[in-house]
C-alpha cells in the first residue's frame, strides 16, 4: 500500500493548500513505529513516511535490514544497496521497482528512493526479500515484522488486517475481491472505458463503508478519457463527509492538480499524462472510502472493501 491510504495527504492539501511533495508529506502527525520480533526499530535520522503519490509506506532499509540480521552496504557511485543475510545477497538500485534476491528478481509497486542520505524502500520489500510476515496495527500506527517464515523469495504471507489511511500491507494475496456488483475485470465509466483491477494490496483495503460507497460509484460512473484528458463529475456526499481529489502525474509535475476545491455537481476536465487520480471521502481526518484511477492504463482500483 489502503489503502485514506491517501486521505490524510488530501486533507492537508485541502485545508492548508500545502505544496504537493510525493516524498515528504506524512499522512499523520504520529510517527509510524516498526517492531521486528517485538523489538522496536530505532530511526535516529530518517523515519518511515507515506508517499502520497503511490500511497505506500516507505521505510529506511538499513535500520530494518540490520534488525533482521543482515549486513548492509551502500555503493554511492552505482546508487545501489546490497544486503547479505545467511549467505543470501539482496541488492536493489535507487529509482527502480525491483530487487535481486539470491539471483532471483522480485518487483514491488513503488521505487526505492534516496532521502536524507538514506535509502527508502516500500514496506512490501521486507516480505518479498526477507520472507517476513508484516502486520499493521491501525490504531497504534505500528508495523509488526515477524521473521523465521519462508526463505524470502517473494512468496511470503501476511495476516489480513483492517486497513489504515496512507499505509499498505505488503502481502501479495491471491484473493479476487468482489466490488459490490462491480467485479474485477468489469468495465466502468461513462463510456465503459475503464477496467476494474485487483487492488495492489488486497489484504489491506479500508473496511467496507456502505454509506459513502454510492458516491464513489457515482464518481467512477462519470469518468471519461478522451484525447489525453480526463473528465468527471463531483458526486453528492452524505452529510458530514468531506472529499479529496488530486491528480498526480509521475512524469510531468506541471500536470499534477488538486481538484479538492470543486463543489458537488461540478464537472472537471484536466489534461493528464501518466499518473493517478485519487478520490477519497473522509470523515474528519479519517478516510472512509476511496478509489484510484490510473491513466493512460484506464484502470480503476478500489481502496475499500466491497
């Protein structure tokens, strides 16, 4: 990661008009805590954060790897991190969404990044590379990593847990979720252009929220993609709820646009490139329902159980 997964960031954009920064905006004022086999991991100069452009929890790999018993080496010239544990070598390069584990390549859904002279990787990397089990305690904003599971070749398992805004569960999962009558593979949008895809982290969707689900469906049903532009209509929200709507482009920052200011019933048309439109409904600062629309792939990913 639902995984908000993204709503805290949208709230900040809506209420404080903060600049969009995909690697420095935290989803909550309370730090994310990490424990390995019930022992806290200390982050003296670089702390985990949530990347709102991907909605994934990013962690400083050195501190977690060392707690997992691996040695860590950094090659600044090649921008490569190499970890060794029990004779098994794990390597990854900054800016890439893949790593090599004992000669086998694994992929994950957010690129490794360098911040404050520390290499950060998506939390899912821990389960894929080290074969660890990763659980999330939402109310405590606590990540629990349990070792001594599989051999760490990308086949690790996770325990399904309730989702938390702005975070992800690194489990790969293999359950095809239902979507309240809109199954994975279904065509949606005003012209049926978009395809519902399985969530990246199926075990970490937000809890089902029937009250706001119709508004999410109405929003998706209004979407049209034509000639490099994405159009839609802001739905009516139940009383007491707020919305967040931001398009984040991966390649052209000039296309990134905060549409949270739009009112119910208003339509929009924006130029898009390669990016994600995130629509979140929240109560206070807690995300209740969300959907992610990816272009130009024309994919719709639900962020909430259905």
